[in-house]
C-alpha cells in the first residue's frame, strides 16, 4: 500500500505475528495506557498484549467509555490516546467516543478489530464497515489488508493524529492478518506527499498583526481549545500581559489564560459573562487564537459582523479561518510558534503597548453588572455554590471533568481554571455520559491528582457502568452529582421557549446513588443541606484513596445565566432575574 | 457560480468516498464528478463541477485540501482552462428522424458509433453546454437514452496540476 512511509532498514528485523506487531508498534510509540474491551476479532491482539508489559491495558465496561477515557487521557497529558475495540458492536459503540474526540480535535488512535479479510462484505458475524461508519467523524482512517502494512499504518496513524489540527484516527484490522507473520520493522519517520501541515506562520502576516494590535483602541483576545491543544498558553499569557489586553476563553479554551488573572473577563458565548460578550462584540481589533467562531460562541454571525472590527485569526487549520466570520488577517500555523514569533516582534517594537485605559474603564463597568451573581439559599443547595466550594476545597488545582447540560455550564462559569488541560469536557459534540470515563482518563494521566467529575443525574446514568472500572483500578475520583431531578438544560429551554411544557425532561425513578456507589465498594454521600456542602467536600477529598460519589440534591428550578438565546446576537444577553432587577434598582 | 475543481489524490480504496462524503456531509452541490487513475498509477485525478458563492467555494477547496489523501487541489476557474465531456445518445432513427439525426450529428461534430434497425447511437464530445445544446436541438421524443461522463477539465498552456 505504501511507497511513502519510509521504512528504516533494520537488519535485526524480527519475524512476528500481526498481533505482536500491533503491540510492538504501541510500545514503539511509548504508549502507557490502552483503554479497551476484548472480543472475537481482537483475540489475537489481546493474547499478544497479555504477553508484554510495555503498556497497561485498562478494561472498561463499555467501548464508548474506552474511547472517552483515552480522549481524556490525551486532553490531560497532550499524548495520543489509544483505544482498542472489537469488530461490529464493539466498533459502533466506539463511534460516539470517536465523534466526540473529532469535534474537539483530540488526537486518538482507535484500533478496531475486523472480520477476516475473506469474510469482509459477506455480512459476517459482528461485521460492520468501520471505515465507512467512521468516515465523517475521523481525521483519517485505514483498513489494513496485509500484515506487512500494519506497522507503517500505525506509524502513520499516530503521526496524523497528533500533527496539524489533531484528531482521531481509526485503524481497522481484520482478524486473520493479526495471525499472519511478517518481519517487524517500525518506520522511523513518516513522509506523506498529501499531508504536510503548515506550522510556521507567515512572517509578513504576523508583523501586520502586531501593528494592528498596537494600533487598537478596544482590543480583545479570544482563545479556544486550539490554544490549549497547541500548548500555546504560556506564550499567550506573555503576549497578553505585555499588551495589557483583555482575554476571554471559549468553553474549550478555559485554562488557556489564568481565570484568576485581572485581565481575564470570563468565558464568552451562549452562557458567557456579560463583560466577555460585550467586549467581544464591541472591540475594534480582535485576536482569535485556536478558536472557530462557532454558533455557541458568537451567536448570530450576522449580528456579530454588524459591528465593525478587524479580526486577526491564528489557527493551524486553514478551513477554520473565514468559515463563519470573515477574517482580515489570517495566520495559518501552530499557535505556540506563531505566538512566540509575535512576542519576538513585539519586543522589537518601540512602543510595546497601546493606551487601553478608556477601554478598561468600559470593561470594568460591564464587570460591575456581576452577571454571575446568584442568590445563595440556606434551605436549598444552589448548584453554583457547590462548584464555588469545590474550587475552594481543591484550591483550584483539580482536574475537573463534566458531562453535558446545566452542570457543565456552572462548572465552566464558577470553577476558575488557572492552568490548561485541567478542564475536560465535550464542547463540540456535547456528549452526555463523558464525565465519568473522562475522570478515569485524567486519573490515569496523573494518579496523585485530585479529579472531580461534575455531573447531572441524567448524564451520569449514561455511563454509570464505569463505576465498576473505577473499583477495579482503585481510582479515587470524586463524583459531584448536581442532582436536580430534571434534565436541567432541557427543562430550562422548555421553560423559556415551550411555555413550561416539560416534555420528558423529568428524571423519575432515580437509583439510590449512595447505595449504588456502595454496592461497587465506593463511598456514597448524600448532601441536602447547604450548610453541609463545604464540609462534605472536604471530607470527600480527604479520602485520598477512595472513590466518593457525592449526591447533592440541588435547587430544581435554577437556570443558567446569562444566556444568549438561539439566533440572537452576542450582546443581546438575557440576564438572571436577580441581576436584572438589581440593575433596575440601581437606575 | 459554477466552478470546476481539479484534484489529485492517492489512488487508494475509499478515496472517492471521502470526497463524495465530504460534499454530502457539508451540503455542497455536485453537478458532476469524474475520477480515473493518472499516468502515475499511485495517483487519481478527479474533476468536480460544483456551484456556490465565493465563500462556499473557498470552503470547498479548504475542506478538500484537509482530506489526508488529497495531494493537490486546483480551482480551474482561477485561470484559463478547457473542459470536455463525452455523451452517448441513443436516438430513434426511423422515418423523418433518420436523416435529421445524421444531419444534427454532423453539425455538432458527433459520430454515429452504432447503427441498428431503428436507432443510432451518437458519440458527442464538448463542453457541457455544447452537449446541452445538442439535446435542446434534437427532437426530444426521438431520444431513447443518454449517458454523460461529467466534465473533465485541464488548465491551458503552462497551468499544470502535477505532484
């Protein structure tokens, strides 16, 4: 298949089975963990991995969780995540995980078993066209049809997954070729004429960008997941501090700029802060870094573009530039490299900043709105309060994973992430059920770290079987269940847009989560009184070697504010009734 | 606006479906798509005729470039180019149609490549609009069957798409 992958000539090439080659490739890539689940088509591979001790295999309880855990491992470490699943249902179960990683540009190599080559296309037992099924949600995929192609293909898969705009790569391997024998030669390098991501930004464009930034009156820096994935946070902090510009992060970008820093104006977007959205809307020069102006971030693109501003956009993926919003100065390249070039050019400028005093006065006025203010109650637990206390108890140092819904937004709004790769959530696909397997991936990435999974009673039940995996490996994760007995975000939209018709958004017949956790050998806690929140969190995190499932019974009617409704402009936020009435009172 | 896009891609299984899948997944139009191997057996060349605003075409080119198997993409509309399409038309060749079809075929510089008792099969090459014009020009009721290849395009003179 492959004239382009360079084969190193190795006179000591060892002859081995395809299964041993797969395992050897993973060891060559210095993989530490493979998350997976065995089955017929991968039995040879499972036999081969039994006989090695290079990487550790983590047995999950459902293939979806294997891919999510590998995904979180990658988000937390920056390494390529690896999952191994069998053919047919194993492969299709993995698809949600793969699509989740694809939407957030996470580098994964997913190895799936396939029926033997002669059986392909015969509707064989546990056969599915995995290459066809995953085509729309992978960066690339391969069906390996000959044992000699296994090593060069896996080499390419890792290379493609982690370079350029990262993403998941599927390698589908028929069972028979894992039994065939070939010489094992792992290529040292990969050269592909069809794939050469641009890493170095165009110097002319970068100079132009610096000039524009220095001429700005109302500058704004907006960074996304790309800044975190591209390890550009340190360079960005340097640039932003030198310029004294305000910074906002997207949901995916949280931690890219320290949330406790004076220049940070909070997350922007549908549930962004008032000051972030207003600054984004009214700035005159916008520096976008590793972000893609998506619908949850800028709201209605026409409304956004109605305000004139000059946009500089740094992204490693040319197709992300000028996709939804026309960009004035595109810079294609690796964010870290481009930002470092910008810092160098800025250092050579005579005037290294611009007067932003008036702009900061305006921003501080917007800050005064205090859009994240909520009413503390001493009778019912407010979900925001739990997140705030979690931040305090963990000293802002925890890896925080979330599922999808209201709790995800509260986690993003109230946990102040000062470091990149600490906030792990499904931003693009919005996959309920990621939280627990994500927490597993984080705990494997850093076994001594505090890992909290902020979740809802809807989401947690979508991968609750992983409580068993956590028991098997003794993972001391803390589940923070914000249990409002509703599919909260659905309920919120039904309240706002469907005249309170709560169609199927109520969670009836919930399990006793405490007993459920205990049945797996975990610690279960139920917290109903606001006064107990902080103490319970401290108690849980003091149990350093225990998995603790904390069931917080929270206010059923709480909504996420501010909110930019679908189709509305970014500055047309709905504020919480409390904030709105306070502002009215001040008038 | 109508654009004709040429691309070179690795001649590998599934490469065509990646391009076709991209167009359907992102809701881009395909008027025609042709593909065949080039003089280099490791490369396939594809010609895609599509329509869209400048922004859409820009995205199509970027998205095509993003496919791992795609080596090079060229929007032929960016310069002078030639396009040709082959059409085979089976027409009634009885009564009044017999001479008429022969005459029209000559006018359009087509060739009759199969003669049967009641029909001719005409081979016609040209730009898509020329083939459309032929269909317009002959009596609709005389058409038994048509088959078109879709356009193939190439740049003029020094505009060369090669690895």
